[in-house]
């Protein structure tokens, strides 16, 4: 009896090879090519990126947690803190909704100004939620983590991404961004903010875009920018690279005004 011939597996179908150290360049390249193809399909060339803590709850969730903490007699202080911080969730949600409504009202063309977040919970979910409530498509650039950060429920399904490499995820945040809003956050938010500041300061990123550092009380407490100037590690002019804001109206007016002013300088002269 003749044995049936087993065809060898093609390299691009060989999972053990694709997961190997040798195939790492292919995995990195995939995280460039595949998102690029999806963005092209949806004609997305510009985004408004929201950064902020994954731990910030919605007001509804914070109130529910505070009520439970008071009933249990434990964790009340943390729950009260989270309720205070929930204003940033609601502000991010409102701002994303307003910016999405504005962008949908623009003349049909290449400019979309699609809301984009890191795809997870907290401020990220708030941004995607606001855009979704305005019936706009929105993007979630998630990252696989040991504790499995799950994508939030508000991302447009076809624009939900899962990255393995932080640097490829950061590339897509930066490459399409036309405006940035940084809400209160921890190490990850600071990493994203300072990397962008470094790229702009060193002129590796040449495009000019409005950047809002949202929540003066928080940021003034956790980062002493004046001290950095005083110690000579940054220039005073570097503080002009971003604008601090404390209200949705202030952030919205600044971002829309800057994007409109920039458009007027381009061929065509309008948004």
C-alpha cells in the first residue's frame, strides 16, 4: 500500500516558524502592513488621539462603588477618590462626542479627525464611548499585556486592533494624529506624552498639531514643569508645545480652532 504523500507546510502557514525569534521581523512588519491596509480601506488619514488612565471609572460606576464601600465599611476613601477622578471620564466622553459631531459636519473629503484611543478601559473607553454616542467610527489600538487588557465595548469593530509591540502601537498613535488630548494617567500615559514631547522637541516629528494636557490640578501636582525650566533641563519655550485645559469647552475650542487655522494655510484653504 502506497503511503499518502504529506506536503510540507508553506513558510507563511508555519505557526511554529512565525512565532520564532527568526520571524520577529515579519511579525513587526505585519503590525505595520495590516493596520495600514485597514486604515486605507476606511480612508482614515487623520485622528484625534486620547491618552489617559485605564483605571478612571465612569461617574455611574464610581457612585455604585462608593455606595457598596459605605455598605461594607471598607474602601470608602479609595471610592471617594475614584468618584472625584470620574469627572475626567465624563469630560473625555463629552469631548470625544463633540469632536466627532464636529468632524462629521465637515465637507466630505480626506479629513476625518477620527477619535482614537488605546482601546482599553477608563479614559480610553470614555473616548471611544463619546465618539460612538455621536454615531461616529472610532479606533482602538489595544496592546496585549500579561494581565490581558481587554478592548472596550465602544470601538468600531473593524477598527479594533491588538498589538504585540508597544513601539508599533506608538507609531500608529503618532503617524495619523492631528491632535492629542492627554488626560490624567500613570506611567503609560506619561510615557506616551513624554515620548511625543521628545519627538517634537527634537524635530523628529515635524508636523505641528494641537496638544492639550487636560486637568491642570492633576498635572501641576504630579509634574513640576516650572522646576524643569528652573533647573535648565528644558527651555521655557518648550512649555508652548502644549496647552493646559480644565474644561471641555476650552479644549474643544482650542483643538478645533488650531485645526481650522492650519487648514486655512493649506491648498484649498478650508476644512
